[in-house]
C-alpha cells in the first residue's frame, strides 16, 4: 500500500522507521538518509548497523561517488525473510510464499469448502505451507508473518471471525492462536474483500490513495482504501454494501433475512437463480459468466442490469467518499465488459461532475491474484512495522 511517510515524525528516529523509508526500493547513502530524516550521521550509522544485523537491508555495490571514497549505498533486502499468505474462499483455498516485496515464490491451490470447519482449514494451511517452505528451501524460522483472508466479518484486532454467515463453526475461532502455535510468526487475519482491495491497490494502483474495490461473486462486498489506509470501521463491518437497500428489489428476500438488498438481485448467486430454467439450472456465478460469453442476450442484459443496480449504490459511495478509482473484481468481473458498463452508466449519470471528472471505474487488474497478494501485503506491512522492528532489536 502507498505509505504516507512523515519524515519529521519521531518514528523515524528508530531503526524500524528508517526501514520504512528504504522499503521503496531506492538505494540511498548514509548521507542521504541523514539529510532526509534530520538524524545525525552517527545515529543513522547505528540504525543501519541494526538493520544490517537483521538482514533487512544490504549494501549496494558500484554506487556513484562525487569524489573521495566510493559512496556506500544501502537498500532494502526483500529476500531477507518470507511470508505465508492464505486465501480461504467459500469453495476454494490458495496459499503462497512471497518475499518481503510481495513477489510470489511458490503457491498451491485446490477446491475446498469453508463449511468443513476451522480445524480442517488450519490443518490444510499448515500442511500446504510446510510443503511450500520445503519446496523453496526456506525454513520456518525465516517466516516473518502469516496473512489470512476469510469470506466473512473479522474482528481485526483479534483475528477472529465474528458471526460469519457462510462459515459454520468459525465464530470467534482463534485463527492466529491456532497457526501461531505451530509456526512462530505473527498472524494477521482480515475478510476477503479487504485483502483483495489491499492486493489490487499495491500491485496495480500503487499511486492511488483513495480506492474502492468491489467484489461481485456469490455475494457483494467492498474494500475501502481512503487516504492510503484500509478502512475497516468500528467493528470490521465497513464496506458491507451488499445489504444496502435497493428500491428495485424492495420485495426480493435476501439470505441475510431482510428484503430489498442489493445482493438479492445483483450478486452472482441471484443472477444464477434468475437465469435458471427448467432445462438448465445455474448454481454458480461462473456459470452465469460462461452463459454470457456464449452471447446469450438474456444473460448479458441481466449482468448489465446488475451493474446498474451496483452503480446506484456506488453513487452514494462516490458522493460520500470521493474516491479516484473504483475497481470491480470477483467472479462476475470476468464479464466486466457488461458489468462495468452498467456501473459506469449510472455512476457517471447521477454523480456530481466534481466527483466523476477524474473518476476511473475499471475491472480488476490483479484479477485472481488480488486476494493472495493482499494477504501477503497484510503480513508484510505488519511484520515490518516500526514497532515490530524495534521489538526484534530488543527495544
């Protein structure tokens, strides 16, 4: 995620603060770091020695000098550690090993039902994670953190799912405790749409600090990045736009128990139900996409209308948050030409010009990688935070 660095902050007097500056990948000399942070050269040298000891930075050879001794540049070392990233979906599971820049080193995925429960899922993460470590020749001691995304609400401070509707047996399950008992690394858990927003932003829109990521699959949800920060809300429920009331759907029941929710008419599950016939029952969003790709006019019109319905809700979001970018992802984004067209049609027509003059509405660029990249970034940012670096140095 784009990091807004206040170089005058006291945090930059620590080794962890200095590391945040170097994480942009640009090599710098000790003199440059002293000038940027306002710290004395002896202090900068001490902080650099601490980070060198941890292996998180490394000298860069052949630096250009302006005279005298060759200039010694220092750069972030993304291969110093690795992170494990897991994306648990309703019917799939994916795990990856990445370096500290979020580059994929190895991965594995398979079909899995989240309803099998937490114990089976944790066993799968641990087993698959150990195989990836063995495959890449990395030890568990080199794991800096573990990031996990799940398809339900999460209390971020504890990493526990809270009353997740499609995750039986997971309510308040201690995911960090279960994983941390086997791998000695901090564990961070968030809902799947939040990590998709994080993965999309860091991998594809790094200069964008105000972005809304919309996942349209079996359900509908949003991940909100404002001012460069992921917004979770007071209880982790920010972005739950799937259950915003929609006038057109007033009499349509929703699985949440209410009527008239956006999700009840515009989700992949709702479209599959609406497009089913006596001869061909559709059960998954992917089947709706496949039907549209055959040129089926009814499916195309249904997806376009779903985009309009989504656009009606997003018009409120645009007025409230004034994002610069709205990204549409999830299974239904595979029919982006129809879905995104419907969203644009309504948002651009109904929002005030000031909000839409420079507004980009686009399909996901990260596509199927958004969640796993986001889970990795979640672990990386937390594991390399100034507080954790200070703790690692015994401060």
